[in-house]
C-alpha cells in the first residue's frame, strides 16, 4: 500500500499493486502499464520472464527486491536498476523516474 500511495503522491493517476502474476488479466499482460516496480518474486514465482516482456515492450521498470543476491537481475538486466529493500520512497521514485526518462529518450 505504501508504494501505491507513494506513486500517487508523485503524480501517478493510477497505481495497481499485484501480489501474484496471475492477477494481471490483460491479454498480453502489459497493455495497461506505463511503468512498473517489479519484485523479483511474486507469490513464490520468479518475475524475470515478466520483466523481459516489459523490456521487450519498451515499458520502463525497476526492480525492488529484498533478495540480497542480485546476480540474476544484474546478469539478465544490467540496464535496469535494483532498488534494495528496505528502500526509501525517494530512492524508488528517483529510480522509476530515471527509467521513464530512459524510455522516453529511446
């Protein structure tokens, strides 16, 4: 809930929290996202395939994870910032803004 409110406080018109990848019910699973904060694991399932789909679709995102071993992320997504939990709201918003700026420049 804190991330949702943080996004709204920083200009997001809508923010949706997903606790499990099955909650994403769009046909392509991506059409409704302008940007995303992706945890490495949701509902015990890796989100790396989902993150790859976001990247392929050109949707800006950052990882926010409590997993201390970030090798999977840095190996597969070297250009994507990992914001380690616990993180400050400022760190998360700064990382997401940078990801959005990169997407606009591309």
